[in-house]
C-alpha cells in the first residue's frame, strides 16, 4: 500500500521506522513517501504561508505550494485525506475501509490552516482522530498510517484483526502470562485448564463485562447473539451483588 504524506515536518515521521510499521516498510508491504511541502515554495526564502485575508491571528498555507506538492505524487486512483478536527471521526470501520485503497495521500495542515480553495480542489475526505486541536496534522497522519497498515496482508504476524473483538464493537478480554502467581494474585484457573471451549466462553464473558463497565455506549451499536444478551443480563445482576471477600468475580 502506498502512503504519500504532504507535510512541512517530514522528520516527525521517523517514529514509523520502529516496530511493526518499520518492519512492514522493510518488507515493502507498505511504502511511506514523505513530501516536504516547503520544497514546492515559489520563493527564494522558501516561504510557504501568508497572513489571512480579512485579518486575524496566525498564518495560512498558500494554495499553489500545496497544489504543486500534491501534483508531484497524485495518481489516478489515489484518495486524498486532509487531517483536521473538522473531519469525519476516524474509527475501526473507517480504518478497515481505507485499508482497501491502494494509494492514500495525506495532507497535514499547520498554523491556522490551509487556503480553502486547494482543500476544495484536491481533498476527497477530511478525517479527524478526535475532538481536540493539535499543532499539526502529522500525529493524526501517523495514527492513520499505523491503524490502516495493521489491515495490510502480512503486516501482523498472526492476523489478529479478524478476531479482535474491537472490530465487532466490543473491548478486548484481559490477557495473562507467566508467572502463574504474581504478588499473591493467581491467573484465572480456566486459562490453565486447557479446556478451549470454556476458555472461549470465559473470554467472551470478559469482553462483554469490560465493555458494559467501561464503555457501555459501545453496546448500543454492536449486534449481539441471544446468548451474549443472556450473559449480559447475568453480569448486570452480578454487578449489583457486593463481592464476598476472597471470592473472585469472573
Ligand atoms: C489544527 C489542522 C488546526 C488544521 C490542525 C487546523 C487533527 C485532529 C488536528 C491539526 N487532525 N484530527 N484532531 N490537526 O488537530 O485530525 Cl486549521
């Protein structure tokens, strides 16, 4: 998958050389091409921004500079995304959808923004990673690249994206590893039992319980089986009962 990033700060993207995304780049499963918008300045002082018409604070990225940067990487089937707090909220569904594209061009804004005319001309979709304002679109672009790349074939060692309960709208069950006893706290017995059907049932119950207790809003959107709904009813009753000392509530 091809990512082209239009940015004034290409150095920020060094973090993508580490860990899973770094390996995906080495294996050429993804390619991340960083385009410094400043290279397309028309000016001997490499100026890329100017004061806003109508007045006001800050500076605005000039449209011709951004347009030339875009023209240097555009392709027939590229989708152009503008990272901005005004965008559609990024979620797991959108991430999976974007992973089916072969070419994404990510436009990172700074200062007070980018001249609206070039946004209207080149941008297919405005994307936000959340309701807060950052100093630039670089961190959001990296969030998008990381989350989308997980869906590219071969990037994850064991493609956990399919079984991820988050993909279907639930939170993940808790994980445990050695030692069996840590600070007097034992790993739940069922996980040591080798009884795979019971382990799956326990994990499903944990996912439902954790989602109910931490993010009940997620349960409104997820479609649950009749058995899931029965388990949820049990969990709600359990939640009303004070825990007896020494009794694990799993
Ligand atoms: C801030 C871009 C102001 C443009 C930024 C303007 C952001 C976000 C973000 C920086 N991007 N989700 N939140 N970008 O804050 O995606 Cl005008």
